[in-house]
C-alpha cells in the first residue's frame, strides 16, 4: 500500500467507526424511546406536578396530545439511553488516547451520567417550582396554560439543564487536549460570569433576577468544578 493512499484509508476507517458508534447510539435511543411510550402516563402526571396536575392544563389543537406524547417519550428515551450515548462517544475516542489516559473513560462514563441526572433533578425540583408560579401569577391575570406549551417549556428546561451540567466533562476533555488551562479559567472568572448570565437568560423561561440567579449559582459552581477537572486533566 502506498503512503499516499494510507491517510485516505485511515480517514475512511474513522468515518466507518463513527458510523457504527452512531448506529449503536441510535438503536439504543430507539429502544429506550419505545420503553418511554409505556412510561408516558406516569411521566405526564409527574412532570405536571409543579403546575398542580394535568387538570390545570388544556389541550386545544387536535394533534396536541400526540405531540406531547412523543416529546415525553423522546425525553425519557434520551435520558435512559444517555449512558450508552456517552459510552459510544468515549469508545470512538478511546483508540486515539494513550494507554494511561484510557482509564479515565471508566471514570468519565459514570460521572457524566451523574452530572446529567443532576441537571435533570435541578430543573425539576428547583427551577420548575420556582418559575411556574411566577409565570402563572404574572400581572395577576388568570392563566390556564396549554398542555403542549407547558410540556415544551418543562422538557426544554430539563433537557438543556441536563446538558449544561456536562460542562466539567467538556472542560476536562479540552484540558486534556491542551485547549484550556485551569490557570486561565481561574483568571477569567469574571468573563465566565457574563457568559453564564447569557446562558441563564437563554435557558430560563423568565428574565427576572430571581430565576436567573437560581440558575446562575449552580452554573458558576459547575464552572469552579470544571476548573478542578482541568487540574485533574493536567
């Protein structure tokens, strides 16, 4: 084999490996989403507790209930398949790591899962009970939210906070590749606060300082935890 064609074959090999990893993750997601179908009635009762139950919501459009069903199923499916998705990502990256670095994969998988579930729990137990009463009582106008509107709002908040809590893992990977250093992160903490405020404004359904502050505090603590992860990576 000539040296000119080997890099091309290597690229195709990586693409083929990526395709396999994506396929496995997609199959896992499909299976867990099917499991989510059976969980939707329980999830609907659970996720509407912050607003007082399903009876406080109304459905208007004829396809609204189906869209809610699918949205809850996909959220359940992604949550259940998350360890597999992360595992496939790490398995794809593993061949490029040194032998002494591969041991971090066994640590990364449970930590990433724990952080994602922590973000989900924070969104449900802290953010929703805080934001929902504020939104419902704003201006003192009686409000009966639509089912699809509330579920979209709640699932988006849960999903993005779960993803946002993965920041320490992302910083750890960037530090491993020498793209960030813990020293620079510590010096730029003021910039981090500004960025966190922008992220909080994008994720938070309200722009009032109370809800933004509730979200900014754990995100800043995650930033500090990310600094620790960067030190571990180095």
